């Protein structure tokens, strides 16, 4: 299970950067409501934060995803098993990919072009940001089934990156990893 500090911090980062209230409490039952931001900030401030994690959070807050990525990579070079850094890096990657996307346009285009890998991956990213974790996973697993060679590998790698955004013990990740294995073999 992810530490509470990490869950709360990441929820707030996603909501802040995507200006969304669409994240379903059914999808993410452990996330707190917006009015609890001050409590969350106090929890985060009380925790001793690694300097690279602090640099990453400040960079994310200023919208500098390249700096945030570099800070998380430094942290992971020192602490390769740090789940907070792994998830933080995955979130930075997601933030960088979706920051200039128009969700309505991508949704429409992905429906019109179901075999376009880039559009389907972008749609999965938007679904993740919207809290539609299972839909994002299912979309990419279906795409793995329909592709081969380098295309299949690109989709698989994208899906594995999305898995890093969710607690590895989450039943949705476990089921989706099983479905991915079945799709690959």
C-alpha cells in the first residue's frame, strides 16, 4: 500500500495541473476532497522530504516537468527501490504528455481512429488523469492484442508506465498485468 503522504500529494498535483474535479471517488476512494488541502500540506510539511523529491515537487509546481524528471531520476539513481520516486517520475511523464492535449479533441479523434497508436495512448493518458484507470488499462491491453512487433512493444511500454502510477498491490493493476500477459502470449 502506498504511504498516505504520497497518495495525498499525488492527488493534489494531478488535480492542480489538470484543473479537474472529474476524478471519481469510486475510482480513487482514498483521495481526499479539495477542502482538505491545508491538512494535506501540513502532513507533507511534517514529513522529511529528500532534497531531490523537494526539487521535483517545486519544479512540478512551477510547470517545469524537465527539471522534475531530472530530480526524480537523480533520486532513483540513489534509491532505485523508492516507490514515491517511481510513482513521482511516472506522474511527471504523464503530466508532460497531457499538458497540451485537448481532451475533447483527443476523445473524438481516438473514436474516429481506433487503430492510431498515438491517439489511443493519448486517450489512455487522459483516462488516467480523469481517474478512469481500468478504462485506460483496458484500452491499451486491447491495442496490444491488435498490434505486433515494434508497435506492440511501444504500447506495452506505455501501459507499463501507466501501471507505475498506481499502487502495485491495487487489484486493477494485478488484473491488468494478468490480462497483458495473456495478450502477449
